[in-house]
C-alpha cells in the first residue's frame, strides 16, 4: 500500500516479532521514523540488523508498565502515530477435558491482562497527550477477531480483546465529541488466525486441517497501513485468511445514553 509517512514519528509495540515487526518494515518503507519496542531485546536486535536504517530506533518497553511509557516518551518521543500491538495468549496447560479458565494461575492471568489491556491503555495515555496538544495523530490497536466473536479455547484472551475493541470504539466516540475539533483517529485491527509465534505449532496444524487459511504477518501489516491511510475513527478492521478486509458492523441498538453515543450529540 503506497502511503507517504515522511515527517511522521511512529512508536510500535511488540515489534520484535510477527505483526509488529512486519508493520515496522512497512512504516520504514513509507518514510516514517520508527521507535520499535518490545520486551524481547534479541528480537529487536534482529529487527535492527534487517532494517539497517537510521530511521529506526529500538527500545526495551514492557507495555504494561506505565512508568516505562513515561520514560519512553521523555527519551524517544513525542509520537504522532502509535501502533499498540504487543499481546500474549494464556497458553496454560489444562487437564484433558477441563474447561479453559480452570487452572489458569494468577500470575499468568495478570501477565495477559497487563500486556493486552494495560499496554493499550497506558500506551494511549502516553501518546495522546502530545496528539491532543497538536490536534493531530493516529492510534492503531491490534485487537483480534477474538474481540468480536467468542473464542472458546481461551476465554481470558477473548476478554482482553473484547475490552480493547470497547476501548477503541469508546475513545473514538470521545474524540468525535471533543469540544475542539481534533484530527486524531483510533482504530482496531481484528485479525483471524495468523502464522506467528503467539499461536502454538499444534494449533496451527489443527487449524490448517480444518481448512483455515493462516494469515501472514505481512498481510496483517498491509491492513494496518490501510487503517493508517483511511483514518476511519473507531473502525474495527477484520482481516481473515482468504477474504478481503472489511470493517465490522455492529447491530444498531437503541442508544442507551444518547448523549454519550457517537453521532447522538
Ligand atoms: N497471530 C494471531 O493469530 C493473532 C490473531 C489476532 C490478533 N493477534 C494479536 O496480534 C498482536 C501481535 O501478535 P503476533 O501474532 O504478532 O504474535 P508474536 O508473538 O509474534 O508478537 C507479539 C510480540 O509482543 C511482545 N510482547 C508480549 N508481551 C509484551 C509486553 N508486556 N510488553 C512488550 N512487548 C510484549 C512479544 O515479545 C512479541 O514480540 C497481539 O496483540 C495478538 O494478540 C494475533
């Protein structure tokens, strides 16, 4: 996708692998200056070697740590483009036949909530201050189709991705309703199953046996670039192997509190 991002300063989370790495390469190709972050510093070193450009800087950042976000902004910010993409699944081992939530230990639960939910909220807070000061910016959040439909094998992952979709839709609505017009957009990417490290190998084999076409990271990065280009506030971009990208449409229900629903001011 051709898009000119010269003069744009981007931060990417979860950039050492998968979608984050693929979109970092796309952003660099489009002329952006990128600060790529992750907890996996070896992966960041590999990314630096691959990209081989001064337009890329890498920083270790645990997205669930608000203090580290403050330090990142002070040291490497500000940013007018944020790709809040880092995430983990629960991957907990459960006894044969047991329901998935049973046996998920508290530490793993907190790790997943921290990366998938805190990381998006803290990241948004960190970049939004500068964006609101200038009145301009874009935030792209990696959710999942698991944020739109049930995911029986991993309900806690589904919880976090539904939370992120709700956050994006609600903040988009707040941006639309802001007293002073703001040229700031937030949208979510909702990929189906993809061939990245988050998915265990046996799950990939099982999915393919069921006829599911696994997405490549590059295909998801392309949709991220499209979301940056089209700037549809509050959109949830569904990316599914073998299908065209589409924006998810919710059933319209009676506005619960009209003043707080987008378009019902
Ligand atoms: N692969 C899929 O099937 C799929 C589908 C839908 C959504 N997603 C979502 O896409 C995003 C990217 O995942 P991916 O598929 O590229 O997997 P991945 O495992 O290849 O990449 C995730 C990256 O996030 C990093 N990370 C994890 N916790 C972190 C933390 N606390 N702070 C900073 N970095 C952290 C990891 O080190 C890793 O580099 C995730 O949010 C994931 O939930 C993945």
